[in-house]
C-alpha cells in the first residue's frame, strides 16, 4: 500500500476526528475508496474504536431515487445509527462524478427534506469528510492519475498546526468585525457578521472543522445586499454549473442567472425558504491547493478564492442558543479573487488580489 494512504488514514483518525478508545464510529465508504478504508479501519482498530461500515454509492442512490414514487419518509433505522454514533468518517471517491445527473430536481428536493433529521444527527457527531484520490476524480480535474495523487496529498498531508496559527489571524478579524464587503469586477456584496464567530477550519473537530483537506476560515453572514458572480466552474447534483450570478435584497436572493446549469440553481433555490439565504462566507487559505479540480472539498479551500453557501448555517458560527439560517441544503459557490478584487472588514482591506495583509505581496 502507498505509504501516503496510511499517513492520510492516521491524519484523519488522530488529527481530524480525534478518535479515542471506545468511540462508536460510522465509516462511510465510497465505491473506489477501498484502499483508504482498509487503512482507516486498521488505525481505528489500533485505537480501540468500535466501527460500523456503510457503503456510499452514487449509482445506488441514483437507482433508488429514480425508482421511488417521491413520497419519501425519514428512515428511522438510519437515524438511530447516527444518533448513537460518536463520530462519522466519510471517505469519498466514487466511480462516476456525474452518476446521479439524471435524477430530476423535484425528487432531489423531496429526498433532501425527508433526510434532514438524518443530516442533523450526523452533524451532531464529530464527523469528518475526506476523499481518496481516484481515477474518476483525476479525470474530472483534467489531470493524470499520478499527478492528481500528488495534488491531493499535497493538500491533505500538511502541517495543520502551523496553518492553524496563520489562519487564526483572519479568524480574529472576522470575530471582531461587524460587516464584510466583497468587491471585484462584477461583484459588490455586503454582509453582516456582527455577533457571529468565525471557524478556524484547520481540518480537526478540535477547531470545529470537519473537512480533510481544509484550510479556510468561515463564518455565518446575514442581511446580504448586492450582487455576486461565482466564476469558478463546479458540479452540483451531478450537473455542471458556471458563472452563477445572484442578487440579494434584505438577505434574500431575489434574482439569479447562470451561463451553465441555471435549472440546477433554480431547483436549489426552490428547496425551501432558507435556500435563498446565505449560510456561510468562507475564505480559502490552503496554498497547497493551487488549481481548480471541480471538487468542492478542495476547490473551496484554495488560496485566492472566496465561497458563499446557500442554505444552512453551521451552529459553530452562532451565539449560544441562537439559530442561524435553516435549510435542507448547504451548497457552496466559489469566486476567484486573485485579480481586481478586495475583501473589506468594517471598511479595512484585509485581502487584495488574493493576498492577505500579513503576506508578502499585499498592496495596501
């Protein structure tokens, strides 16, 4: 086995999920993540965890959704599994990234609403999502398999403690701020962040971070006003989406367009009322991710990008006892801020053209 796979597994179990002896762990394994699953299972066994393994296949999900009559119910047995788990480890890496592209939007919405209690139960655990580099992901990224492996491990196997220290600078600025403004050639969007807490997403549940790789700082904005263009192409629900334009008034999307994938965006916005509001403002800081790969787990963490999520806000960003935006969805959209852009907090520029003010090359 490639030694990087074992290192990936150890990073996931020890740094990211902080698994301890006696923890009840659900291990969700995608179709082509077998090798990583074997390595993770060995580490979990060595740590004395209790493991239940599930099989996560987009082809199986597609078959089920296309055959269903649309009257979905929340499966109580699945809900019980996650309600009794301490941690859930999601190992992505399917065979076909567009496997569910022909499931209609209404079916997706109905299934998402029915599965909302299960999502809530999973998010109440110390869950972590990662991905095993596969040939299908390499193909989607337009890379050879070997080059994609190098790329993925450069993003995953980092000095996370050191990166956490750097990202804490941005977290402090956001925690102390009241308003964020994002400006570029076609974007001018203002968002309130007063009373919200930013998450230093250093790839560990100890930092309220649930992705490996990670490398972003995010918060839960509200009362968005203005327009934003998302020019980084991506795949949503098995459909290619590009150049999405959203216009916000009083915190709500009131108009939208997309050069590609407009129908998918329309279905997303119609999921529920919360799907038309923002649940996340995320700022990428992982310089180990240096190119777009059409995989949100990597792309949203890339330096020189900012992403906004429509839908659910994460509780970690909210004051104790307060509720943020609620929705059955949480879908990220990404904009390139490497040129002709700036990010302001309360009128002060903290990032210009992708460089932070504590980095070399920052232009005041």
